[in-house]
């Protein structure tokens, strides 16, 4: 494998279509698309300062690298990328990519990042920004810290463990989502999602968990949450705290420590289809 070290590139497509190349301690400035169409690539301790550095690439390893703010839209249409110990300051960094592995990566401006990607593994990832993870498929995540609204909208087959997620409108329009040992804070959690499972989670959400088709909750704690579960159906919930209010779930069973206000309005639902068990 050829190795390039301590170089400064400022031409457009400076290393276009490279094969079996290791690039170490280099700076890519000014020129667009420096490594476009490359494959079998290792990028180590580099800095990207301009747009589209890793488009249409295959088999890429990125380590200890920085994507500056001006390196926006940095990784699109790329397959099999392993990124670790990397700082991403630019927005829109990952789109329409597959086999994405991120470990110890920090997204400082995660607006519209990780869009329409599939086969994703995230471990120790921190992101701040809106619309992170839109329309993704097959996501396995552990130790995430996310601050930003509209998280994982329109996704399929998502499992998140041991994470802190602060996001309004998180997990909307999804299918097959499992959250384990997570803290989720934000209004309107999980609307219009099919098959949503929460295990040992702490939840804080105004009008959260509404319009869910197939909601399962096991040993969950729900705090400062009102008007939850409206029009959700096929509920199997175990909530071990006292909830502020529940409004018009469609059907199912809710085992709960207590509820301050229970609204079962027969104009909109059939209360006989909702079983509340206080423990």
C-alpha cells in the first residue's frame, strides 16, 4: 500500500480515484473532492478543510481526523467506512452511505447528518444538531449522547442502548425501534411509529408515545410527562412511576404505579379496550 505523509493539498480532485492508499498527517484545503472515487483507503491524522472529500468511496478507514466547518457534505454515496476518534465540525457529513461504523466520533454541528444510510454501527458517538439519522435502516447504537430535535425520523430496524437522547419529535414515522437503558427527553416522542419497544428507559415527554402502533414498555420510568399514549394501540406497558396524565389510548394493557389524571373519553375510544392495572 502506498503511503503519503505530511503533504498539503489544495487542488480539486487532488487524489482522485486513488487505490490502496494511506494518507497520514495531511491537510486538504481549497480543492473540492480530493479523494472522490477512491477505494481501500486509510486516512489517519488528517484535516479536511473543503467540500466533498470522500464521495463515492469504498472501504475507507478514517482515524484521528478533523472535518472543519467548510468540509460540509463530506461523505456521500460511500460504502464500508470505519471512522474512529474523529472530530466532525461540518454539517451534512454522511448521506446515502452503507456499512457505516462510527466509534468515538463527535459531531459538533450534526444538522442533517447521517441521512438515508443503512447498516450502521455507532459506539460512543456524540452529536449536537437537528435531523440526525433521518431515513436510516439497520442501526445498532450504544453509548450515544444526542442533543438536537427530530432524531432518527423515518427509520427502520433501530436498536439503541445505554444512551442519552434529548430531542423533540424523536423516532417519528419509524418501524421496529428498540431502546434499552436509555434516557429520552423531549416532546412528542415516537409519533406514528410501528413496533416501538422501550426497556429500562427513563422518559420525559409532553404528549409522548402517541399514535404508536404496537407499543411495548418494560420497567420504564416516566417523569414530567402529560397526555401520553393518545391513540396508541396494542399497548403492553409496565411503568414503575406515577405519570402526570394518560389520554385516550386505543387498546391494550398498562401496568402502572399510578396516574394523576386518566382520560378515557368514550367519544373517541372504547374504554373497555383499555386495561389499567395500578401497582
